[in-house]
């Protein structure tokens, strides 16, 4: 795999600073039951990195002392971490809103038969990866049978009340492009997903989020191997929208890796570009004061153009409406 950081570090991306911290995003490990081309984490079944019980305790401790009310749990497949359910339950006991970034097929894995019931019982918001509503496109990007398993998982979530009015149970879908191009307009794509999934499978959901593929890890290396890296970076640069700088997710979010180290975002985490605070070195979550982050400079590089191109891109979807 090609090293991506040297290709991205030299940048003219505008300097930006933090606002108040609202979201703690935690990566519980890189193990996953899938290996997707676009995955910026390079996750897969053979990855062994996994957040320890001690670090999980540090996450709960930070939530309690910081007052942050949103916990965004990701991976890999975060549900494969043995402490996943303890973390969710502990956060919910504090009144924290919990988001599980779920690949859907994990709900169909042996040993996870009661996972959907657990998520519903805890009132967890599910953000589910589904790169298309057509089976040939999903299976081509993620592997044979993934579409069928994903639809089955969504139907199970719907049966528990997810996506239904009045239940308070949200399931939001996440779209990634299949190649080196920007996502289409989020609003129109959401309408297409809503129509096709309901007509074909009786599936309903709350929102669709579009996420630009970042030129890092597995996807970035593939771009380099195919001779497409420079063209893709030019595409991102030409689509840069300054207005997106006001709402990029790194202004109100921090990312924590499986070892407990803190980053400005999940993408910086995978490029090994830790959060900088004064003259301190790497910072563990257990040693971080949330109030000290306000107005702190954010570490940027050329991949940041991915979050500011077109409608913008974040873990909550497009940044602006067009």
C-alpha cells in the first residue's frame, strides 16, 4: 500500500480553528467483517487493533467530566469490540446521544443475533453504510451477498421501529461514490433511495448522507496505483467552496483512535496527524481538557479539500444545500 501522508502534507488549504466541542468520535478498532475499497480505515477481518477496556473507561470518564452529549462510535465494525455494549450502555446512562456507524451486515453475523434489539433498546441512532440501492452496485463495491444482507438488516431495524414516525429511533444511510468522483446532490439522491428502497423492499429510513471518498489509505493507494491520484486531487481543489469552512466537522468534533490518542478528525487519525495543543506531544483522551480546545488551530493537509468540495462532506452528510 502506498504511503499517502507524504503526498498530502504540503498544502495551501486555509487555516481553520475550533469552535466548542460537541461530538466525541471514537474508533473502537479496525477489525471488520468486510473489506471495502473506499474504506479510509483500511479495515478488514484480519485487523487485530482493538480498543482496550481501560481506554473505553477513559472515554466514559471524558464524557462525564466534559459534558459532551454526543458519542459517535465507529470502526471497523465497532460492534466487534467486546466492550461495545458496555460503552453504549454507560454513555446512555449519562444521557449521551449515541451514534453507531454500522455496516448493516454485522447484524446478520453469527453471535450478533440480538444486536438490533440492543441498539433499539438503548435508543441508539444507526448510521448505516449503503453505497447504492441496486444489488449489482453494492456487491461490486463490497462483495457478493452484501446487498441482500444489508436489506435484511434494514428490514429488521424497521420492524423494531427504526425509521418509523413517532418511535424516536433513527436509521440514516450513508452513501460513498464507487469511484474517483464527487457524490451527487444529497437531496435528489435521498429521494431516489427513499423511492427505490420502499418500492423494492419496503424499507424506510430517516435521512441519506453523502460522504466524499478521501484520498487516503486503501482508496488513496488505489488512486496512485491507477494513475488517478493527481486528477482526483485536482477535482477536489476545483470544487472547493469556502463557505464549507464554517461547518466542517473538525470544528466541533474530535476523533479518538483505538489506543486513546486524540486527533482533529477520523481522516487525520489514519494519516497519523495528531491534534496539536500548545507545545504538547501526542495527547491521550484521559489527559485532555475539553475547554482547552476552543479556538485551537486544526491540523490540515490536502485531503481536507475532500470535506470542502461541492456540497461539502462530513460524517453528517453534505454541509450545504444546493
